[in-house]
C-alpha cells in the first residue's frame, strides 16, 4: 500500500520511522517501470510514499529533485539516502539495507 503525499501531509508522514518517498511524474516511463519494483517492496511491508512532482513542484524543488524517478529515504524525519534513476529490486535493497538497522 502506498501513501499519496503532498505539501499538506509530507512532513507529518515522513517525521518518524523509516520512510521511502518516490518522487515521480505520470509522464515518466522509468517511473512507471520503477512502480513494479516499489509494488513488490510495499507488498513485503516497506512503507512507501508517492509524491507527484508535477502536482507538488515546491517539494521537488525543496529536495533538489532534478531527475526522475528519485527516491528519498527518511529516517525519523531526516533524509539519509537519495536514489536517482531506475533500480531493480536487488539494486534498491542494496542501497536501502545499510539504513534498516
């Protein structure tokens, strides 16, 4: 299950725990491809938020999003990792695993 994020709920939703936020756009082909990998992670208990950059340009600008898809990992409200571009499940888990403990 994904949490749709926007300027009204972003800070509250990412303020505690480990949260992966997918910055995407509907027109982005790689974002659509990444969605399948994120679906798999989400179905295995990983919290994932989705933020449409076209509808929330102020948040995309605040976090310096210049390429899509970009995923930011937040731990208790602090950004601890940035992952840009399409990644397979294995590649994504390799980048996320150091932050899971």
